[in-house]
C-alpha cells in the first residue's frame, strides 16, 4: 500500500495504511456514520484508478 495517495485534484491522503486502519475502526464502532465509509471508498478508487491530472497550482 502506498504511503501517500492522491485521492483527487484537491485531496491527498498521507499515511494511507494508518488512515485505512483508523477508518475501519471508526466504521466498526458506528456503522451509521458515513464519513469513514466515504473515505475508504475514496482510497479504494484512488488505488484502483490513480489520479493522473496536475495538482492545483500553488499561489
């Protein structure tokens, strides 16, 4: 699993392995909360289909 993963143009997930672990734990505690599930789907999609477009330019 990569340590850094671009989810989409304006979002990068750092420490991917720890983020997956944390979101799975939150999902197990409260499966009605949509945030952990949403983030896990974003990570899964980014791994399956890497984002390959330029980042937002810095000011």
